[in-house]
C-alpha cells in the first residue's frame, strides 16, 4: 500500500502509538483517499 505521509505525520503516529502503549489506549487512523486527477484538475481519461 503506497503512502504519502510526510516525516511529521510519521512522527505523530509513532508518538501516538507509544503513548497508547503506556496508557492502554487505542489508536485509530483515518485515511482520506483522493482519486487521481490529470494535470488540468479533471478526471483522467
């Protein structure tokens, strides 16, 4: 599965996982999927 997470997001997820481990909490990730678009902003042909 390809990801496009910047380093800041990776660090935030790592921090959340460590915090959850120490507190017994759960971490939920929400993904927003965007369809590919051509260079003009329209749907690909």
